[in-house]
């Protein structure tokens, strides 16, 4: 690890956290990811080798704890007390960027897979239906392998994000461009605005169409947009 050669605590913190990808790995751990594969889904452009290296560095610094999986080979990764204390740092960085780095999203920043991964783990659980519902998301401009996703919502169970049709009847279809839905997710455009301009379209049972906006918690930074 390169050092800044300074006694300043900010410099010392950045020696660890300023390395490429490191703070995004911490962000994923704060969001609840514990398995290596889950972390990969949150940082899809990061190589497995780099992810492994960053986890090792964070573990050596006492920020991450690696635990053997009880039922299979491999490990799970968990933030220590020192790691959990980084939450306000990560949140402050996101709020600052939302408020002070205002700009249009670049094409390379639009990723339907990452959007759906974030959406799947940020739903208002108390608002979800009390019966199973399959929601089909269609992004015409999502690119290879990222145009169709399915969320299987089941009462008293985890929300399943499926990359292939799971075989159940679809109760609701959501169609939008990746840009439009991302803008809604980030709070840059309201759900009503996206529907009114036909950038986002819903089809299916009327009750699920009405309820769908209430299921979305949106990005943690949408409130600051």
C-alpha cells in the first residue's frame, strides 16, 4: 500500500480507503452483502482478483472479518465495529455527490443489472403484497443479457431476483429505458413524471399497478436529489 508520508489522520484514512474500489466494497458490505458472489454483483466491473485483494487488505486493517461458511467451502465477509463505523463516511460521500456533483448520467454509468440488484434489496417490505406476485421488468435498451428481469415477491420470504423466467404467471410488467428508471431510482425524476411522459409503463393487474410505487424504497440518496 502506498503511503502519503503524512501524520494527518485524513491522509492515513485515505491510504486505506482511497484505493480504487475499496469504498465501494465497504458500501456493498454496509448494504448487507456477505458472500463473495453478492459483492461481485454490486461491483460488476471489478475483477475477482481485485475484489479478493481489497477484502484481504480490509481484513488486515481490522475493517472486515472473514468467517468460514458452515455448510460449504468458502467464506462470508462481515464488517467489524471499525468497518460499521464507516457508514456515515459512505453516506456523507453519497449525499455530497448528489448535492454538489449534479450532472446527467453518462451512458457507461447505466447498468440494468446493477439497478435491479439495488432495487431488489431496497424494497419497502411492509408494503409488499401478502400473496406471491411475479413482477417482470423489461429494459429494451438494457443490452445483452440485461433486458429482462423478474422479481418474485413472496410473503414472509426473501425477494428473489431472477434472470430467467421462473415459470409463474406474471402479475405486473414494468417497461422503461434504463436511464428513465435509474433517474427515478436516484430521485432525479418522480415516478409520476416518468409515467406521464411514457418513459415508464406498467401493465398487469390494476391492484399491482396502483401498489407498485409504494413498494419502491428508492436509492438512499434519492431524498437529497
